[in-house]
DNA sequence: ACAAAAGTGTTTGGAGTACACCCATGA
DNA sequence: TCATGGGTGTACTCCAAACACTTTTGT
C-alpha cells in the first residue's frame, strides 16, 4: 500500500469580502492580537485559515468564511495564489504565527478568494465573532495589515473590475432591490476608483434594457426626488443570450 | 519551541509552455507511462511536479521546468490555482499517482504557471529528457491528457490573450529579431484563434511606432518579397510611459 | 431665496470593420 | 504564364468623452 503524503495542511485561504453600503466599498477585516516582547500588539488581517485535508479549495473558502465571519451562502471566486516567502512582513507575522497557530510556517502559501455583496441581509455581522468588522477600502489599505493582505485586497478589486466587464451580474448583488441612478453610479465609481460623467452614465443605463425605471421616486429628500430603478433578471438573461 | 507543520509537499505546480514556431502555437507535453491491470498505458501530461518545502511558488515553477524539460531562464507567470477533487479523471490518474509518486493524493492542488516564447534559442528540446515534446495546441486539446490539463492549457491561452491586451511585450518574445507582417499576424491569429483582416492589421501595426520597418526584405521566396520589421524596445518603453 | 441633486442631447474624434485590386517574384 | 503572397485606401458604424443649463424640492 502506498504511504499517504501529509495532508494539505499548510495551504491557507484568505477571503476578501467586499461590501457596498450605498456610499462606498468596504472590506471585512479581523482583528489580530499577539505579544511582541511581552507587549500586546493589535492589528488587522483578512479572515481566513488553513485548508484541511480532503477538502476542495472552493469548499475551504466557504467553510472559513463561515467559521471566521459567520457568513453563509456567499458566492466566492478565486483570484490568485500567493506563495513567496517575502509575504511575511517582519517579526509581527512570525510572532503571530507562533502564538496563534503554534507553528512556524516557512513558506506561507495562500489562495485568495473574493466575494462581493451589499451590506445588509446576507452580508452582515450578526453572527460574526468579536473582532470582525467593516472598514472602507481606502482606510483599510492605509492600515497596518498582516502579511501581504493589502496586495490581496487590491488584486481582488482588480479582478472585480475585470469580471464586471465580462458579466455585470455582480452589480445586481451589490444594489438594493430598488435604487437610484446616483447609487448605481457611486458603485461604479467605487469599483473603478474614478469619477464618471453623469450624462454619459445615464446614457449607458438606458442602453441596458434590464435596468428598468420604476414610477416610484425618493421620498423626503431635500432636493428634487430621484427616480428608482430595478434590475430585471429575466431581461438580463435574454440580453446575455443575445451576445453570443 | 513550536512544532513545524509538515512541509508544503502536496502542492504541485504545472507549467503550460507555449512555443511559437512562426506557423502555429505549440504546447510542451510530457509522456506519461503507467500500468493498468498489467497493461502499459501511455498518455500525456503537462510538465510539473511537487513543490518542496521552503521554496517560493515562483521558484518551484522555475525549478520544475528545468528539471522536467531542461529549460532555463524562462519568465513564467502564475495564472490560476486548481483544487477540486474532481480534477482526478478516473483510474488512470489514480494509478499513475500511485505508481509514479508512490502515494495517494486525496486532493490534488496545483498551481498553473504559463510561459510563452519562440521555439528556438531559449526554447528548445536540446536538454529535454526523453518523452518531452511539442504538440500543436489544437492537437493537444484533442489528446487524452492527465487530470484537468486540457483546462489548464485553455486557461493559459485565455490569460495570454488578456495580458497581450494590457501589455503586448509578450509578442516581442514570440517573434524572431526581424519578422514579416505575415508572421506577426499569424501569431495574433494563433492567440485569438481567428482570422484577422490583412489591411486592418497593417493599419494597426503602423500605429505602433515601436514596430519599425526595415529596408531589408525576404530573399528567395516564390512571390513578391515581404518587408522585414523589428521591435524597438526603447520606443516601446517610451510608448508605454505615454499611456499613464 | 437658496442649496442640493435630478434630469436632459449634441458634438467630436478615434477605433474597429468590411471590402477589391494590382504588383513583384520564382517556378 | 501562372501561382503565391505583398502591398495599398476608403467609407461606415459604433463608442467614449466632453460639455451646461433648467427643474424640483425641502429648509
């Protein structure tokens, strides 16, 4: 009988969960606490953990997101593998690994997974363990993060930009059921990190028949009320089929 | 002292080496031999192997390409991680793993790396072990390949298409020092897997100042001689800087 | 009245695409 | 003389980008 190799236990998965709150893009971070020379240090990391044996990569991502952030039923997609020793940024990461995992991992291989959604129903912190919270992406990138997690966040956003171009279904999940043109434009501005022209954006919206205008308008705003829109999944599918 | 985790020994790396021979795109495959019920079976796989402990992912890819195909100094880029149990395609893969590696790997995680170049100086089989050879991509995809290697090949080509759009430097490496418009067009047709209009392609070439026409023309061809062109790396860098 | 955001069209330039004929060369 | 590939220009369409004023509503 062949001898089984050690399990795939030194592969980790990290999740970049991007949540939109109708104003800006946020990323989910977990607080990390450890001791350096007896002094408590606190910083942040992406939720994630080690893969177990006999587990698909995709399954591991789903499981870890549930364990670490209390979230279920989120579609995640893999965007990149990271496997350079230079991922370890100084003593902080080394000490944390020793204290948290009880091990020294020489070469920390991680697979980056991303998920995006609107903060609210599915994407909330109700079941999240202590220490998990949202941070605006801009802020998060300036904070001291574990390992190369800042790079993971940037890569995940790049991937998001790319996948929106090939299939904008993702924005469905980032918008509430009804939304204004401003909200939708704000989302695109967050994702592309640049301002978009109001009129050109509206023109674009009109082209897409699956973005349907409603009669309903905003209530109680201190300016002219904006029209609401909704996504029509049936029309979207028809539209997509028409592309082949 | 913390206990070291088992080494990262169940992670494999597979290399999709794409070589252009001025006519078509080829992929490097390794012959795989094993026994099924005492009968010898031969099929093909992408060169690759297991990562060792204390090794960067990128290093592993470079090392494996050297060990398995005798090639050095090739730039490789990672394109995707594959980690589903369904990668294993029936008994063939299971038997091969047992006989070749002496182990049963429950969940074969592999990281796909790609490299592209022109077949010739750097990219040749002079130092390649027996069983390594080039196959036209079209043929390779129809052959029985190990695991999900056909998918890896397709993904690598997709990645190639994408990276050429963002940075066409790759085509520099696929062309000889001097080349005709036909050769360059043929390359693009291979990569995009469709025919391109001659005149429109020429028009495009003229736009790119870093593709410089030479006075020299082909010799001894049975038709009007084609002009040669070359890539100018300095102009290319200038051109790229102008894009920001 | 004023502050704040909504709503609305036109123009321009560049890029992609489709398309057909004559030219030079060696066999 | 013929077969082979080289070389060349125009017209149309589509898309992206730039750009300014009037309307509605609550305070």
